């Protein structure tokens, strides 16, 4: 390990130790009594988990190598904000013209309204965009935060090697945080379980190929999003496998005449009930989720039998096709494959306000989709309800033309 990386790992450990000393892991936030009953119960559930000895690591992106967190005996929980509830609080610190995901994520930490953020031993961020990168500096003042420096491309040898060193750095940061040693056997076992989860996820996506599809897209997206808050990976895998069996045995739930829509673009967690539900309320059905939680990310497996399992984990995550990568041609190829595979009638690209990488790349996505002979529409939105009427009109008109 380089001296620079060693310094970074040591700094992470020192920050984590200082934060742990300053705030007991199972201490409720000072504003707990102001929360509604549902939020109080969420806090108490996570508090009980921590008091029972549970380890909790928050993460913000699909580039986070979750196998490393699993191998540390910690539960990995997604912390990306998906609500406009705390954005006014975030704008007390952050500029208003940032994307809603960044503001919501920081707002939940700043206002202490997210139990997962509040009780996380460590938050793992990544440099997928300039806004998130700088927000993490402020987040690090509230919680111990480790940053993965993601390369901007994958075609050069030093980019692959640099990313491996970042994954190694996360492993060592977790070892120092918890006073443990993560072995290759731990990593290999975690890789096998995560691959099983990916196969279960892909199996559910496959059911959407039927006509009509096996379930509504809103149900499928909500199921996948809920999994990011699950403390027990094995239990979540088993629940997906049971759902697959149930759906295989049940009649198709999708409307027979509905137009088959592929959603692509930014993470859809905060707009499932806004964009997804609007599509399915107006004669469409979401048959494919082509964002960072969808098929084009879950199709990549870790080579469980690789001699260097940590490098195999690093290599798997670097394959992810996000708009932060240059070039990012594989994303368009994957979308065209899914258009054919899922018999898609139309593609809707959902871009969060001020997400410049996806917004610029939308030009190339539109070309790729239209070259496949399928209509394309881009919508820009945030987590508020202010544009619901406009979205309803535009999406209904788009589906009507298919």
C-alpha cells in the first residue's frame, strides 16, 4: 500500500475513533421526540440493532463494493436521500442549485432524521460527481466518512489499478474501524452471497419479459429499493427467491394492452411514485429498470473463484456503466439489448434536476434509442410535487403516441 493511501486509511480510523468517542453508537438524536410515530419506530429498530452489537455502514452509490462491507460483518444500508422533506434544511448549508439527491442525502444527516445515517459507524462515499464529492466534505463533519476516488474511465491500466487500491483502502479502513481482519475467505463468502442476490434480482427482471408482464413496474422498483435498507442480505435474497416463485405461479399482473416502457437515467428511488406511477396510470407498464439499481448493473457478477478475490471484486464494480465514465458506450449497447429483450414500446429517461452528467449524456441515449427504432422522451424532475401536472400531461401524451 502506498504512503498516501496509508495516510488516508489512518485518517479514516482516527476520524471514526473520535466520532465514536464523541457520540455513543446507540444514542438517539436530540430531536427524537419531535418525530412522528413511524420514524420513531425506525430509530428504535436501528438502535436495538446497534445495542445488540450490530455493525452498520452507510453507502451512497452502486460503485460501493458491498462485499467488502459484508466481509467485515457489517450491514450495508443505502443512504441516498429520496425525499424533498429535508431539502430546506440542507439549503441552509448547500447551494439551492444542486441535484435533489445530494441535498436530500445531506439534509437527512444534517437534520438527524434518518436512523440509518444517524447510527452508521462509517459512511462510504464516492467521487461520482463534483456536487457529491464536495458534499462529502461537509458530511464528514457530521459522521465518519470514507471516500472512494473513482476513476473517470476504465480503458487505461492505471485506472483499473488505482481503483483496486481504493477498494483495498476501504477494506483496511473497515479493519481499523472495527479492530478486525477481513480474510480472503470472508470476501469469497460475501461474493457468493451477493452474486446469489444479483441472480435473484435478474430472475425477477426476467419475469417482466412476458406479455403482459408478471408485475407492475412500480411494485418491482419498490421491492428493489426496499432491499437497500435490509440488514440481512441472506434474508433479503430468500425473500426475492420466494417472490419469484410466487409470481411464476400467479397470473400476470400487468395490463394486457399497456405500452411497455423502459426507464433509464438517474436513480429512480425518489421518483417511483412520481414518474413510475404516472406511467402506469396512463396506459403504460414499466417492464425494465435501466438505472444503477437495474439490470445493466446487476448483470455483472464477481468471479468467486478468482485467485485474487479482492481484485475480482474491484473489477466487477468498475464495469458499472454510469454517466460519470468517459467513454460510456457500453451503457447504450446495454439499453439497446434491453429494448429488444423486453419488447419495449418506448423509453423514458428520467434526469434529476442539475444532474449534468446524465443530462449531457441524454443526447447520446436519445440517438441510441431512436436508432433501435423506439420513441424516446426525457423528463427532468426533482423530488417535489410541483411538476406533477406537467409530468402527467407529457407522459400521457407520449404513451398515447406509441
